[in-house]
C-alpha cells in the first residue's frame, strides 16, 4: 500500500526512513540493546545518527541547519519512525519546541535552538503541574522579575524527556491578570542550570516523563521566548502541529501493531490450521485493518489541509483534534485486540505486543487529553457555552 497522495520525492523519503529503521533497530535484539530491554524510549546514540542524516531537522529551514521540508515531511518521518519502533521519543517534544521558536523566537534564539535540535539535542516543553494539567490557567510556577532577568520557583510534572534535554521551554506565571490565561510567559531554561532538578516518574511506558523542580533558578531577559504574559496564546497557535505529530506517531504504532499481529496469526497454528484462518479471528483483524486505514486517510488528509492552509482556522483546529483522538484510540484498540488474539503470548514479555499496548496508553492523555480534544471539537461545532 503506498502513502496517500504524496509526491515521488516524499515516497522516496518514506522509504529512506523505513530503511534506516530496518538497519538500525529492525530486530528485537537491536531494540532491546537500544532501550535497556524495553525500559527506555529514547536512545541518544541512535538519535545522533538520525540527526546526522538530516531526519531530525526535516521541517526546520535550511538557514537554521535543517532540511527545509514542511509539515508533510515531518509527519511522514514520525509515522515511519514509530512504525519502525525507533527509540527516539525525544524527537516529539523537540519538534513541538521547534515550532514555537520558528514562530515566536528571535533570530538569535532560532539560530541557537533550532540549530541544536537539528544536531540531535533534545528540547523538552514543561507546562503541566501537580494542580495544573488540562487547566493550564492554574499554573503557579512563578517567574519573578529581578534585575537583568527572572527568578523561577516551582514544580512541573509529566515533562516528557526532560532527563535527556539540553534545555526546557518552560511556561511560568509572571503576573496575575483578570483573564486567567494571561500573565503566563515562556522561558528557555538550560536543563543543567543551578537549581533545576529532574526526577523521573516510573510509568507503564518505562522511562518517559519527569517531575522538574525549580529552586530560585535565574534566567536572563534573553531567555524569554515570545511576548511576556502571552504564552498561552503562543501555545494555542502551535498546538495544531503538536496534535498532528501525536497523530502521526500513533498511526505509525497502530500500523506496526497490526503488522505484528497479522504475522503472528499466520504462523501460530491450532486445531491443525493457522489461527488467522479462523473466521472469528479473521473478521476481528479485518475490522482492525479498516480502522487503521481510515485513521491513516484522516491523518494524512488533515496534515495536507493544515500544511496548505485549507479551510478556516476553526476547521483546522477541529480536524487536528479529530486526528489526534482517532489515531491514539486506534493504536490502543489494535494493541488491546492484539493481546487478546495472541492469547497468553500477547501478555508475555517474550513478544512485543505487550509493549505496543503500554506505548499506546499515554498518548491518549498527553498533547491534550482526548477528553479535552472532544471538548474542543464540540466547541467548534457550537456546542459549548463556556
């Protein structure tokens, strides 16, 4: 099956990324070696190789060290890397951060941050707090104005890949305003700055997210990214890209999970025949194949519409939320069915289906929970009064 409605050059790019994954992490033995037996989601050495061939900076302008591609190229890269189970999880938050810098950074900030990202440095974005998850207006991490800059104090949580990061794009409160989302500001904070402490949070997915503590951390005025007090509006302007990336990643995982399941039921024999030949199994897998293909069509179409500016902004917001929900829930459904249809082997650590399931759970929560995405969709349909 070919990639939908993309150019020959983009098709060649997909094949190149696919070949990279086959070569570098194509076997279970390779993946276990790169991920400490499946516990790590990011391998710095592999990520450096990915950067060296230009795939990390695929959508970054050439003047900042990137390949000069667009959103479609970026999405195709993520889809294929996640389908290939490449442990490069830090690429996701790095591209979210890159999107913010491309739109709101100064020339000096773009040159430094985008150049570093293209070279394979991880940048993390730190928004959530213990009492401020979906309600980002409740952020209390404080950035106090002092001579020459700001002093930051507070705690962040669920910060993806902070343990691998060179810098954190931090959202902190600089003032209290009548509008709850005003008074928030973005700062670039070096991950090794005095007073920054990163503490991993054990999860089903292994090493992925962290608590981050800021104890009187000083950053200069030049660390402000964008406009003081307007971080929320800046984030809203960049979230379409984050949702599409999340959709692409989980579409890739869903495709890989289905590939692995089909391969298993063709080989596994019971009652003298491959279990995939039994109607009860074949029909369930057929339904999964329909869902994956529908998800792929939606995700690719939404990517094209956003990349080409088709429709109104509200329509594009609705579409990216739909793609995020559909892709993440399809990935989880395929993995759950995979565990069931593989029987005890689906539950066993011997096979990777259990890991596919574990990797499919968190994406329904991060990048805006699927409940919040549904709220956004309902709002764009005129069904929300608040």
